[in-house]
C-alpha cells in the first residue's frame, strides 16, 4: 500500500476528486450554458442578500455557512477567502468547514505557498480535534513538503513531531484512531526503505522504532485490534522473528506487550456498546447528547485523563454550541490539570463557541490568573467579554467583579513579577458604575459593587477621601436606597468616625424610603446615638426623629384607612379623565352639556343667558352649581337675604398698556390720585418668567371716574407714555374691534376675530381671578382674556376732547418705547 493511501481511504479520495477544485467545469452546450447563466444570476442575488444579512448581524452562523457555500459554487476565490476569514474571526469553524477550506487551498498549492497552507491546517486542528483533518494535514506535508518526502533529517524530525502531536489528539479515537497509527508506521517504513541494507546498525535502529510504534498501537483500545495484531505478526516474520500468525500469543515478542494488548481488547469490549450508541444514525440531538454524556461519565470513572479529554473533544465537535458541555469540559480540566496551555486553549475555544455564556468568561479569566498570564493577556480577554451580549446586566456585573478580584489578588501577592497600579482597579470600578448604574438602579447588587469599591479605596488605595467620594457619587444617583445610606454609615462607624456617621444620619433621616425604610433609618439613628453619642447627641436625635416618626405613623394610618379601589368590573370616576375626554371630543361638548344643565333650571335662566348676562361658576373648592342654586332657594324660603356672588362685568375697568417694568400698584394709584375712584389694580406678569408684561387693569367705582381716567391717555408715568382704554368684554372674547374697520363699514363681530389678534393687548391672564370665583366665557376657561376697545374708540358718552387717532398711530403708540 502507498504511504499516502494509509491516511485517506478510497472513498475519501473520490470525495476529494469532486471537491478539491472549487472551479466548476465549463460546458460547450448552449442549452446548458443558458441554464448555468440563470443559476449564476440566482446565486449572485442570494450572495448579495446574505451579504446584507451578515452586515446587519455578523453573528449569524448559518448565514456564513450558506454564504461560503454559494461563493464556493461560483468559484469566487477572493471573496471566498475573505468570507472564511471573517467567519473564523467570529466562530470556531467545524472540522468539515476546515477540511473543505484546507482542501481547496491544497488543490492550488505550490512550493511557494506551502507554509501558508500549513498555518491553515494548524488553525483548523486548534479549533476541534478531527481525525480526518489530521490525516489531511499529514498527507499534505508528505506530498508537498520536499524535506518530508525526501526524508531529510529536518523532514523526518518535522513529521515525527507532528505524528506525536496527532496521537493524543486523534489517535485515541476508538473507531478512527487506527488511521493515525497506521500512517505513522508507514512513514517510518518509508524511512527504513531508504536505508542501505549494508548499514545494519542504522536499519536495526529504524526497525526498533517501527516495533515501538506497533507496541504502543496494540496497547490502545481501538476498533479492529485483532487486524492490527495480525499485521504486526506478519511484520515481525519479515524481520526474522518466529511467531505463529494464527495465535494470539505474543510472549515470544514481549510479555509486556501481550498483557497490554489483552487489556486494550478488554477495554474496547467495554466501550463497544457506547461507541455503537453515539454512532447511530437515527438519533435525535438530545438522545445523542445523552449518550455522549454517559460515555464521558464512563471514562471519568476509568480514571484516564487522556481518554476523558479525547471523548470530551469528540463531544464538543458534535455539539460545539452547547454551553453546558463546555462548562463541564473546562471544569474537568480545571480539576485535573489545574494549569497549563491545554486549559486556557480550551477556554478560548469555549468562549468563541458560546460567547453568550458569562460563566465561561469568568472561568477563563480565573484560568489565566492561575496560569500567571500577563496583564495584557488578561485584559484582552476581559475586553472581549464586555463586547458580548448576555441575558442580564447582572452578568456584566459579575465580569467586572471578577476582573477586580484578579487585580486585587495580584496587587497584594508577593510572588507577582508584574507591578500593577491601583488606578487599574479604580478605572474598572468607574467603568462598571457608569455603565451599570443607569441600568440597575436601586438594586442591592449596585450597593455591593460600591461597597467593594469603597473598601478597596481604603485598604489598597489608602484614600479615605476617595472612599467617601464613592458613596457620595453613588448617593447622588441612588439616594432613595436605604441600603446605600446604611453601608456608607457602616463604613464610617467601622473607621471610628462618629461625627461623620452622625452627619450622614442627619442628611437622610427625612428622606422617603420604600417600605418601613423611613422608620428604620430613624430608629437606626437613635440606636447609633445610644451606642456612640453623648447625652446631648441622643437628645438632639430624639428631638429630630420624634416628629418624623409621628408624621410617618400618620401617613401609614391614612394609607391603611384609605378606601379600597373599585374592582376591575366597576368603572372608576376620574374627573381629570372626564375633562380630557371632553377636550378631545370637540369645542362644543362642554357648552352643550352646560346648556342641558341650564335647561333643567327653567326658561328664566335661558332668557337671562340670551340677554348676555355673565355666569359665574365656583372654582375647584366651591360647591357645584346645582348645590349652590339649591342653597340659595332654601335661604330665600327661610327669609334670609341671599348672598349674591361678586360678579365683575368690567363695565368700569380701564386697560393700561405700555407701562414701565418698574411700575408698582402704588405708582399707578398715585398716577390716578387726581381722578380718584380707584377700587383695585391688577398688574399682569408673564407666567413663565414672572416678569411684568407692561399691562394692567384698573377697576373704578363708577363710570364717571373711569371716563376721567381715560382722559389721561398718553400721559407720562415713570418715563413712558401709557395708553389707557376702556375694558369691555361684552364685545366678546375674540378681539376688540378696530376703529378703521368700523369707519369703512366693514366691522366684524368680535367673536369672528382670531384669538391671535388679542395677544398684543394681554390675552388670557391670571388677573381675571377674583376672590373664590372667576368670570367664565366659553368652554373650560379659568381666566378669560379681557376684550379691550381700540384706543380712541368713541364711547356712547364722549369723555374727552382728544381727537381720535388712526390705526397707524395706535400701532406706533404700541411699538414706541
């Protein structure tokens, strides 16, 4: 048998012949060419679709597999290489993907790019242990490496080292491991054939090398060991050893080999049914996984770590994204190997296969620390872990805490070679706090994080101000957490800082906490003063806490006596909701409902409303309208004089504009002192800023005093010419009529003028509020804007000799400072 045929079976060679070249063959048939063109167009469309999917989600494993398959089909080698590299950066590739990639590159191999393909094979066998991939790797070197197939000393050393690596990785595979052993023997047999027959010493050394490989092979529990035994006896006969091929007796060769072979055959018979279970074709993934776990437990009871690791490797190759399996595997390695590259390499593969499993990342960091890895290596893994997506923010918190744990241990260790600065811990805590506080507000986990931080600031950083700064900063964001205040107080008490602890109690005892937290902090202050304070301090605490406790008790009693909310089936009355619904329904809803209420009172009320009489309604604290009417009727029937609500009709009110911002009520009253009759003054202020708007209403006792006041229009007050006009809301709340329109015969009803027209003259203000009642016009109006007649408007009774002014003059008057 040829050397290369040992590692690759005839069936596999047929598979290689069909898959080794990704370039599809060309065809001269025109019909087939058209069909291929259509297929190519469809493939290109699918490729573009997959590229978009991967751009949006680079963690889509299945999309990568389909993308690579299509690129391989279209023979786009550059894109194919890029896609494979991108997928390899995101995930460990399966053995079949590595095998396909390596064979594609090997089909294009030349002496120049052999090292690059060797690196590719090395990357493949580092992801998953695969017998087929190892055999391809060994075959590639024997075919394309001149030093290997030329049996130079360097080539021989290279291949022997590679075979020795392949045996623990793939040579213990119960059903396929024979391929590695047989390939090793055939390579050594090729070396023997190149040695001169006259050089007996060299030939005997090589024969002994081959014999040792046979002996090692026969001691491993593999399938078809009986065939291997027959091959070995035949080989020994060629070397001149007297053996009975038909017998299992190996005593003439080596008693130790005979014992080892018998034990290996027994071990195989014990594992045969387990191999059969995991090799069944019709099993579901769950069933197959359970069979693998049973196999693993069996090997663990046998106590051979090499065999346990081998079956674990076979399992993770079958189930690469099973986080439970990876955790079980790495936990076994931690327990048995403690430290070493095998452990960190396993964790590296595990976190790439299941990056969403936080437990694997924290174990990985601990394994690196046990192996005395450098700070750069540990930090690189920590940064990768933070880029993954986990199920909750608690997972990220655990990563941060694991990182801090490691830094703390290495800083206090006396055997550390590297010198680490405390700023690394502070930066990690700060990063954790900034990222997690908005996401995990008011959780005990955050309190634990900041308590740990403050403790390390004290013990390692030796910075008391820094520790206090940790708590002060945290309380600004989570001041409603009782646990945070208590932890801060506990730190000060442990340090013996009684005064500082008392200061924190004073800051927080009036705060509102969840549950009984408010009472707890008060009682805590009293207990603190009893244990640490003087009598004066205790008395002061009692004086502060007692009213607070009484207040809390009253609040709790009120809450307990509050009526039970109606059940889901009972419609709850919500005045605010009713108001909102009315507003949404349209502008006429409340007017209509008001009309319905008025209709029930009789025709007299309707007549009064038709005549334009104003209607007053009580504010929120007053009785409803119907109750007030009933009270009035009852008082009349009893002979008592009814009390009429105070109604402001603005018939004797002047509107002042262009006032100085410094103008006060005293200034306005003094201004009208020669006129007299001033009843009240209301200066309007901006609702947002509270600053004077330069507008005011002045109520006079009668119309004569009002007319005299209007005669002072355009007089100076505090350095500004003020404008004075009669306030007349009977014209409507829309706008005052313009004198120019009246003169032209095109006057409009005040109700037809837009609301915006009245804004320069004041609009809606709080100045309409008078006592307990307000004048209401229209729907949902609390304080209506006053409609002001145009300056110079001719009233029924001439009140001044001043010549009426035009609209332009009025406009200039308003704009002039």
